[in-house]
């Protein structure tokens, strides 16, 4: 079964083709970073219009590179939410139009479920069950995963997500958009131990997160400094270290609470080197396995949506041709799907 995946939740147009037995066949991505950079952040209307311009050509390109015809596609998966409503509508409308034209089913996928399942695209995917830490620009979640479609929310951010805090602190430090990767690069020049930032909500029970106060602490520290390049580098390092250690503390708690020994970390922030190292060190100390998607599948992409869609379509799930887009969609509102056997994960084509 060949599945076409479409991702248009924010500022990246992602398309992929996944086969239920052969694995990932082809994927393509167009990033809007250069367009939004001059505005210092994402402009939703511009994002939507750019998806319109890029989506169909990207689908044609993936089909061509895969040596497939539209008649070979047997299902379409698209990101139904959460995300920017205009951007989501572009993907949803395109998916439903193609599904109607080609006479095949289409199914909407939760964006964070796509991230959660991204490590399944690797040659050595994790087995179920596991704890998933999802860290992105808009979400920070801890989820207990029993199987595909069977998720229990353990904790979430009560204010700013980790990635959002990274971008806001980066902006304070005078870094360009997107600030997260630039802050990480600046942190490499920082002096360890000069500033000590709090580890928010780790002095109390529970698995929820809060990064707003950490962002404020960074702002106050910057205001009290001389704002020299070294000051900024030291602040970046302290902020990043505090964020990484906060995530590690919460993940350790989640593993102990669930009794599981398997952790997957996904989402855009999971590409951060410091966070990967800190979480890996924690997992090793706890005797737990840890899994990350490759960097290109940490950020938004069509491959994760195609994979998730394939799993759901194999259980005969379907939906009407009405347009389905949910800008807000808590992951714990996902319905429980029938238990399915995990597909073998062949070596993915590059």
C-alpha cells in the first residue's frame, strides 16, 4: 500500500510517499524560513499562500522521483491539526480533493502523533510500550504510548513550550529567526557555571512543565548584565542547560511512574545536541533505552504523517470528504484505535 503524506501545519511544506512493506520511498520538504526571517517570526497568511504555491509541485516531484503514478497511490494522510488554521486548510483541502479525484481514502493525522511516531522511520525502531517526550515550538508533552493510537497524556506545558521559550530567549539575545538553533550555537561559546538558572516545577510532584518563568529569569539576567557578547553566550548556555536538565528530570519521573524502560524523544527541539546528550545520559543511568528520529525528521515533515496515516489506514479507518482542520487539538482527545501489529521497518530509501 502506497500512502501519500502531506504536512502543512505551519511554515514547512512536507510531502512523502510511504509503502506499508517497503518503508519510506521518497520525501521532500520546502522550508519558508527565508521568507519569514525578515519579519522576525511566522506570518500566518504568507505561510498559507506559500503552501498553496509549493504543495502540488512537491507532490508531483515526489511521484516523479519515486517512479510512481497517481494511480499507484492507495491512500492520503494529511495533518489535520493542531497548527495554523489557514496552513492546515491548504493541506486538508488538497488531500480531500485528490482523494475524491483518485477514488481513494484520506485521513487526518494529529501533528504530534506524527512526531511521536517519527522514530519508527528508523532502521531500529523502538518496540511498544514506551514513554514519549514531544518537544517542539508549540508543544511540550509527556505521553505513555501502549500502541499506535493508544496514548495517555502524562504531562504538558502549562504555558510556553520549550521550543517557544528557546525562540523568545534567542530574540532577547538579539538573534535572528528562527532563534532556537542560533541560541544553541551561541551556547557553545558560553562559560559553564557563571549563571545558575532554575529548573522549573522540579521541586514538586507531577509531570507538567512550565518554561515561562525560565524565560523571564533569562530576561532579568540579561538586563542585569553588561550585555557583552560573552554575557549573552553565558546566558544562552545557562538557559539551555536548565531546559535540558528540566526535561531530563521529568522524563526520569515518567519512566519511574509508568515502570517503562524505553523513552523516545521527538519534535523540533529534539534535534538540540545538549538536550540529546542530557537525556541520553539520564536514560543510560536509569537503564533505559532511548530513541531519537534522525535530525531531518525532528522538524515538521511529510514522512512522519505518511507513516502514521499508513498505520491507521491499515486498520480500515476512514473519514468523509468534508474538510477537517483543527487549530487546537489536544492529543488526549484522540480516539483509541484497534491494536495493530507493528510493521517491520525495512531500511528506508534515502
